[in-house]
């Protein structure tokens, strides 16, 4: 029982940020039918903007750790995230509207490579200290593990974002956004501003990515070029597919299931001295394969 609780807690701690990144991926896909490989950099770029605010715009500076400065940096990051999302949609995605979705996918991959190159050029490929909103944690009674307050902040943000998005898609603007994904020509004939709705979806995905970037950098207490992309993007995609790419709830559940699966695989591999290389990765894709065999649209996926 104790070991099970440990696995669950570790899994949730690791899966929470995956879920937040996956939520942005699912939002863009649900609204535009595009798989966005730039979602990670839509989080890392705002995190660097926040870092610059905290260092007084000194590239090699030390962040000023104060609640006021951290909140200001977060607000700036959210604005930058929304702007990055709008720019990607306006300068890249909108120009590729008439081509294959695969071309748009490749274009988003090119965007993340471009942003990563700029980050490396400007900030160099090294770690920079990044503070959290809250430090410390508390020990779970009867379980030999500490739950970080930072993890609870991530879970709170994740739950709030998922709930708001789920509610939004039940409102008239949310239904209009879905219509632009399914039948853009018909939606435009009915007076739906398709271009504006898609920009709104990308802006919202940028905000989610920015929050994920801030929380990811806080989790590790450092920031480096490509942080969200290299650490969370592929697992977040896997979690979003597992839960269902058209479901906000599925994106959250998929990330958490993935985190728990990785923690369980590590625990089993260690406890039984199996010595299986890459056990967490094998377990992750085994679970994904089993789910997709019986539920091709994912656990919570549905035709939107």
C-alpha cells in the first residue's frame, strides 16, 4: 500500500506538467486539426521573457527573487505566450491553410527549431537559475515521500485550465471555434470570423504554454534553451493521444496516466531487479498501444 501511494504521488508530480503541455496540444488540434510541434517553444520563449524581467533584462544576470517581480514576470510571460501563438498562426499556419496538414506539422517543427536556435544563440546552452512561486513541501503521513508545494500549484493551475476549456467549448464562441475546425467555409458563410477564431485558439494555446514554461522552469529551478520541448513535448504528445486529442479532460488524464506509468515501471524495474533498459519508455508505449487497440480515438476522444 505504501509503495503504491509512493508511485501515485511521484507519477502525479511528474505527469502534471505533461498534462498542461498536452492541454495546449489538444486545444490547437481540437480547434484547427493541426498537430503543433512548436507547443514546447511556445512555453520556453515566454519563460526566457520572464527570466529577463526577473534579471532586469541582463542576459547573464541573477533573478531577483520577490513575489512582486515573479508575478510581473508571469504576466509578461503570459502576454508573450499569447503573442507568440498569434504570430505562429498569422505568419506560418494561415499561409499554409490550403496545403496538407502534414505540411503544417512540419512547419511547426521548423518553428521550434528556429526558436531553439535563437535561444542558444542569445542565452547559450547552459542552465540559468529560475525561482518558484513557493518553495518547500510537506511529508505525506505514512509515506516516505515529500510532496512539493510547487506540485500543488501545478495541479491547481491544471485543473482550473482544463475546467475552463471544457466549459468554453459548451458556449456559443466555443461551438463556433469547433465549427471553424470542421467546416471553415460553412462557418464563414454563417458569419463566424474564422481567421479571428483560429488566432484566438493559438493565443490560448500560447497562454497555456507560457504557464507550463514558467512552472516547468520552477520545477527544475533552472531554465535552458529548449527546456519544455526537450523535456516534455514528446511525452505530452503521447499523453494527449492516450487521452484523446479532441478532449481537454483526456489531455489531462493522459498526462497523469503517463506519469504514473513511468513511476510504476521504474519501481517494478528496481524492486524486482529486472534490469530492463528503458523500462519506463517501453511501459509508456505498451499502455498507449493497448489503449489505441481498443479505443483508437483515445480514452476520452470523440469526433468534434
